[in-house]
C-alpha cells in the first residue's frame, strides 16, 4: 500500500533534527526505515513529518573508547556485524545482530532504530540490557545518558522525551574470561524471535562465577532473568546450571499471539536459557 | 515537493517526488523499470531487491527521497550489450524459476551475497537468500543456479 502523506526533512545536524522534532509533536524520526516504512505502508502510523537522521555523520560509526564501545545510533546492522571493534569489545551484540532479519534489511536497519523502536520481539534491546548498556539521547538542551534498565518503559515505548533523538549507545566491555551466546527460537528464516536469550557468562574453576541474561519477547519490554542470574552464581556446569536455568521465566509476563501461548514461551525461556548459558560457558 | 537526483542503471535522473513515494514506485511508475516487481506489503518477500550504492536493499522499504544522490542498479541494468549477466544466465540454465516473480530479487540478492563470499556453499546460499521468498521452485534449483553463477563469475574475473 502507499503511505499517507507526510512532510520530509533531512537536517544537517543533530541540533537541527532536535529543533524539527521539538517544533512538531507529530513529527517522527526516520532512521533506516525498516520498521517505520512497513508501518507507514500498512497505514498503522500517520506522522506529520519524517525527520531523516540516517545520514548524520555524528550519529554513525563504531568507536573504541577504552572501557566501552560507543556505537552511533545510525550504524547499520551490517556495519555492526562487520566491525572488528564490536566483535572484540562486545561480541554478543555482533552474534545477535547477525540473526536480525536478512541481509537486505540489515543493510538499511540501524542499531539505534531497533532500540528506539523498542519492540520486545527485537533481538537487540535484550542484548543491550544484558550488557548494561547506556543510551545517549540528544536534544536542544544537550545530551543525557539513560541506563538500558530505565530506557525500555513499555511496549514500543522508551524513556526518550519529545524532541529527543537517540544519538548512540555505550556498551561496557567485559574483561577476559567472559563467554557469550545469543539463542533465538523462530520457526521460519527471517522471522522475529518467538523467544530469544542473550547470555554473557564468566567462568571460573569449572563453575559459573557470574551470568547476565537478557530475554527477548518475554514481556512488554526486554527483561533480565534476575532469579536465574543469582542462582547461576557459583553453579557448577551440569545439574546446578540446569536447575538455575529453570528460574529463567520468573518475573516475566510473556505475550500470547498466533506464534505461541505464554506457557509455551515460559518453557522456551527455560530451555533456551540453559542452551545459551552452556554455550556461553563453552560447554554446549 | 523535494527534488532528487538519482542514477538508475547508469542514467542520471532528476525527479520531483512526493516524500511518500517508495523507491520501487519511482523505478516502476516513473522510470518504467518494471523489471523490479512488488511482491508483498510487509517487506518480507525480497522480490523488489535492487542495489543501492552497491548493497542489496528492498526497494519497497526505501523512500525515493532517501535514495537522493545514490546509485541504483536494478535487474535491468545487469546485462551488458544485450547479453545476460552470468547470474541471470545461470538461473535460466538451471531452471531456477517457474513463474519468475521472485527472480529479479533472487538474482540481485545472489550477486550481493558473492561480494562477501565469491564461492558460497549450499548452506551459505540458503542463509544468504533468507530475505527472498519463492513460492514455486522449492529453492533447490535456485541454490544450484547461484553456485553455477558464482563459478562463472569467478571464471569471468580470472580470464579477463
Ligand atoms: C522483514 C523484516 C524482518 C525483521 N526481522 C527482525 C528480527 O528478526 N529481529 C529484529 O530485531 N528486528 C527485525 N526487523 C527490524 C529491523 O531490525 C529494523 O531495522 C529495526 O527495527 C528498526 O531500525 P531502523 O533503523 O530501520 O528504524 P526506523 O524504521 O527508521 O525507525 C523505527 C522507529 O524508531 C524511531 N527512531 C529511529 N531512530 C531513532 C533515533 N535515533 N532517535 C529516536 N527515535 C528513533 C522511529 O521514529 C520509528 O518510530 C525486521 C524488519 C523487517 C523489515
Ligand atoms: S515487495 Fe519488497 S519485500 Fe516484498
Ligand atoms: S519462481 Fe515463482 S515465486 Fe519464485
């Protein structure tokens, strides 16, 4: 279908983009368009104006900043996968991004767009949450940092205020000894996750010293599997890990849709968490 | 109305476009490039795949204004001097199509895949073409055609 009419601007700077958004509350940011254009084509969204930030140089690129990796919001999925800084500094993000959609969508879609869109079925919000990422928002007042744990507020809703643009995300590097895995369950190629599990695990002496687990599509926002994380502390690979992962769905409220009922999603979360944790611990 | 400059299959056009005009509609309805079809309303099928600055994109999911200043190659721009591109010829020879609706997108996606992996395995091809759906062939002949096209393209590079 053909989208309804809207105006279009391509501002030359982040400041200009923020001013455009502040001046019109029905204006929307356009990044890669891989979520927004399908919505416009189905006439599920009616913005008055699209503010195209896709080409702003200050919003793109991957930067090694010592203790963290800074990724500009307009860095495409394809650029994330190809970035040596990402594969070395935050490999979990590269692993999960490689499962997003298909090559053509990954050439256009951006990390910032995925996070700002905040679809709980999206793969990258759970990863940024698991890695304790910090989102950087720009506005006419300047920059503001929002921890991932506070950024995802509700279904398709973030802590970004009107007039704010997501500028980038800081991902703290985890030191040596950590292993990573993203386990995504979907029935057909190129489909969204029915459930996904992002796991970062530090191993010491044959046991798990520390684990961080992000859950995709187990609620209105991405979630941390907090109960499983604390049960995994000190768990020995084998039965103890297995038991700890049985708590992966505690505190979640998975949706019902045509792909799965909540109880099935809970089952998947437990099984996929076990697989992800064992794979991240290097013992699949 | 924004004015854009876009090069399509080697020819540069200046067009006044409504912001809501999709790249695929610019190609088909304005420029007559009907070799690129629209197969779905959900950005899933990949029939509309073209190259935008050398990378595969779904042209139904790009606004024409977003292609301002860019270089677009469609299925119609692949062959030179009336002869088929080796990947097109491989699809023809391996019977990699029935109705042909998915074919332009499949060929573009296959050529994009070879940028990274000039001699892809069967598995790499199936994975690389994930964004392109075929409702007729069952994919086997498509995979065979991409392997053959890849070999012929490698050959073409080596002998030239
Ligand atoms: C066929 C298909 C399959 C897909 N499969 C998956 C999948 O398996 N997993 C997955 O995670 N994703 C999937 N996606 C979505 C894809 O990852 C998108 O790229 C992503 O969701 C949105 O990124 P974008 O840059 O295209 O954003 P856009 O579509 O341009 O924007 C999305 C939303 O975010 C807002 N926004 C964008 N950037 C900013 C910013 N910097 N500041 C403030 N607001 C902003 C926009 O206003 C809009 O509301 C799929 C998409 C398609 C078409
Ligand atoms: S028509 Fe573009 S993906 Fe189907
Ligand atoms: S040949 Fe008919 S859809 Fe592929």
